[in-house]
C-alpha cells in the first residue's frame, strides 16, 4: 500500500470514528477495529475504502490474528491508536473484582496487547503509537477507582513504550481527553457529573470527538516527529486549573 496505514481501535463510534475520518482526510488508510461487529460494519460502509476488522482487544489470540490480518491486507502499519475503552463508575466499596477486571481488560491489557503485537511492523515503518487515556488518569476523582486507575496506568505504559521503543525510531504518546458526549460518557455522566465538569473547565463546555481526534492525528504525523513520551490533555483547561471558576462566573 502506498498510503500510510493507521490502526484505530474502538473505531465504530465516538472518538475512534471521528479520528478515522480525520486520518482519511489526510490521505491515510485506516484499519478500523472494534468488538461491536454491527456498528463497525455500518460505520465502515459509510466511510468507503477502509479495512474493518472485528476484534476484542482484551483477547490475546484475537489481537494477534487482527494484527496479522492488517499486515497481510495493508502490508504496513505506520500508526497505532489505542482508543477502545470501557467506563464503569462506582464507589470503591461497590467495585467488585469482576467490574475492576472488565475495565482493566480493555483499557490496560488491550492497550498493552495491541501495542506489543504491532511492534514488528512499527519497527519497519519507524511508526507511532498514540494511547488514549483520560483526565481521570491525570487527576483522581470519586467513582473512578477502576477507570481512573486504568487510565493512569495507560499514561505510565506510554512512558515505558517511549523509553524502550525509541531505539527503533518508534514514538509513543498519550492523549488525555476531557469530557466528550459519546455513548461511553453518557452512560456514566449523571447530571451532577456534567455540572461538575462545567464548573471545573475554563472553557465551560464538553469537547467534541473531532477536537480530540485532531490531536491524535497530529501526534501520529511527521509534524510531531520529535515528540515522544508525552501526555497531552485535550480538556478545555481542566488539568491546569484548581478552584475558583464558579465564583468567577457568579
Ligand atoms: N467520551 C469521553 O468523555 C472520554 C473522556 C476521556 C477519555 N475517553 C476515552 O476515549 C476512548 C474512546 O471513548 P468514546 O467516548 O469514543 O467511547 P465509545 O463508547 O463511543 O466508543 C468506544 C468504542 O470502543 C469499542 N470497544 C470497547 N471495548 C472494546 C474491546 N475490548 N475491543 C474492541 N473494541 C472495544 C466499543 O465497541 C466502542 O465502539 C476510550 O478509551 C475512553 O476511555 C473518553
């Protein structure tokens, strides 16, 4: 394939789907990966020339088969976007081990597994990894013991990848999105949580899928050729800010 190839996990909807569209706009080919076969095939049909592969990224054998299929079909992998994620919000005392493992299996194990399986192809392309964490991995909050811990681990994993894989010319970076209205967030953001985010975000709004995707695509591109090991919070200013915004607005 002449065009650069990106794998985007969790590409059937939300941030992954928007990121896929932005890669296509920039002339990349995209291998869209998701465990939701129906949503994936519907999204891929709308986009035209993409490679759509159904895969649960928490399953090591399925991951190996998926990466082999992308390599066979596309011949190269220039970027990997580990975007697939699960959210489950609950108090620490009510977070069963099964709920904890469900979140870790996709957010942390899946990111590790897909990255590892892509290393041979990324070595050849001197390519890039972008892992999607969250502001919940940068700052602790209530109800996010599993989700926030998984995302903090993704930030640490990114730094490990940058440290070791730089020897091969592979860059690894992380995007930590602030709140975006997607199926994932709307399932766990109560009206109180939505109000709390507005209170804590200088730009006083949720972000859009495209605003997150633009930074992901930048970090995968040659424009970011000397950027590695970084976490970029795309969050309307949330991470940089402490108390005072509601008083300022009043
Ligand atoms: N939406 C937000 O407010 C927000 C904020 C911070 C971080 N994030 C992160 O952004 C990423 C994308 O989230 P989104 O809001 O677009 O969610 P979404 O629910 O709209 O999309 C996530 C996609 O991942 C897929 N997926 C989930 N588990 C999978 C697995 N094991 N294997 C393969 N595919 C799987 C789902 O089927 C879905 O299509 C996630 O990592 C999420 O944690 C989202």
